[in-house]
């Protein structure tokens, strides 16, 4: 079983991965980001939706949202968040390597570095191709990544982060000549400790642009955040927007 298929990882570390401040931040960006300025009725696919951190605020603002995730635990939490908010969000348990709904979505989002999980590079490329197919011509893909350039400033020394009721110890290891990385986490609360890890590809802006172009996207733009700021040495995230061109044919390889 690959790490991302283990629902206990998502359940045990959800308080860290999807901390309350992330929900506040997501709501702020949905309300203010020019990259998420959507007219009511926009069809949105949240690919790797987790507990609905972006799916619910987007639905609140009138988008028709589908959330896809492999984790049943995360989908249950997303379902509860939508129910509490009195909203309808379509939630689908599926593998992003397989999920395709051709010519359906105006916007696809991939948030919190939910891309690059698969050890076979061809499978990560397939996710982009699936997204291209699922967009309507003229539709856009928006990806939020912890890029290689930013990760290079972060990696190197173990980190300790205070969390609700305890502390999280993090140690990162660079793999395969800066192609991938492994992050080992130990969450300590009282006299209990929970260890987990994840591995994934880490991409530079140039690498992700090349992958998007190979999948058929055009008008590929890189930003340093959701305010649309430049992607430069001050960037804290890599946010990439790409477009499925008008008139693009489904027969593209």
C-alpha cells in the first residue's frame, strides 16, 4: 500500500494538514484572489479536495463544486462540512489517475501540493492529461505547489512546530538528485507519539510548465501566491494557472 492510500495517515495528521487557520486562509483567498474570481454557476473540480477546505467556500460563493479524493475519511469530513454549511457539494471517491469527466469543468483546482504523489512520473503526467480532458475548451487549471525553489530554502534541518495539544517533529530527506523527497513526521501529544511519512515529487516552476505544456495546456503563468504576485525569491508558494485552449481536440495524444 502506498502512503497516500493509508487512511490512518490522513486521519491522524489531519489536524496538522488541515489546521483551522487553513480554512480561514482558504475562505480569504476564495473571497479576494483574482485567480479565484468566479461567476456564480462556474463548474469547479477540486482534485484532492481533502476535508473540503476550498470546496465548501467555493460552493458558498455559488460555484457548482465536485470534490474528488481517495480518502474516505477526508470525504466524510468534507461531506459534514458541506452539510453544516447547508450546501450541496458533489463528493466522489476516486483515484486522480483514473478520474476523467470529459469537457465538463470550467476550473480545476489542485491545492496544498496535492500533485506529484505517484512514484512513476508517467502517472503524475497522466493526472495533468486527465485534467485537460475534464476541462471545457477555454477552461483553466489552477495548481498550488510547494515548489523545488521554495523547498530548497526549507529543507536541510529538522523542524519542530507547535500544534494543538502537542508538537510535530519534521525531518525531510532529498531523494533521487532533487527529483523527489521524503518527509518523516512524528506527532507527540502527552505520552503518545504517532509517526508517519510521505514521499512525492518536487517540481521547479520550469519543470511544471514543461509538464503542463506536454499535457496540452497553453497560457501557462506562474505566480508567487493567490494575490497574483510575481514568482520570485520572495514567493512562499508556486501557484500555476494553465488553460485548455479553445478548439483543442480530444484526439491529442
